[in-house]
């Protein structure tokens, strides 16, 4: 199977047919097709791909860095994601400092408002009148 994986990795971007790979490995095209569907085969192929491509990772990151510095927005975004400084689906909730510092509950605030209204002699009708005008 390992030989098949190596041939499949070389096949990428070339015109080599699966029948040629199967023949070189000594299996049928059908067997090669079955192997390609196996999760362990796919995992090994992915592992090997990363291993091979890992050699060019410094060059790729250098290119990404240069494009980000040059101001390419997509490169900046990818650069920051690569560094873990931003991530997909990150929600930002704006909160005022007053929200953080005020330990009172909504119920306590409502009670204070009612007490102030009572002290001022306001009624519900006064509220409706002031809202309409």
C-alpha cells in the first residue's frame, strides 16, 4: 500500500493513469480504488503529503509574510490566522465599562427608577404624556 501512496502523490498534476499505478504496484485498478477509499489509506496519504510539503513550508510562510507586509488583505488575514491571532466564527461583543463596573441587577435598577419616579411624583400617565410630546 505504501508504494501505491507514493505513486499517487507523484501522480498529482501529471497525466499518469490509475491503471499504470496499479500495474506498477502489482494490483488491479479495482483494488487500488478500494484502497483509496480506506480511512487508514487516506490518513497515511495525508500524512505523507504533509511530510513532503513540509520541506517547502518555510518558503511558503516567507512568501505569505512578504505579501502580508505588502498590504495584501487576504495574506494579512491568513497570516494572522496562522499565528492564531484570529479565528473563524469569532464573535466580538461590545460592552461598556459601566456594564462591567455596575454590580446592580436589572431588577435593582428598575426599583431605583420607580423610587425616583415616586419621589418626583410621576405616574404612568405622566410617562405616556412625556413620551408622546
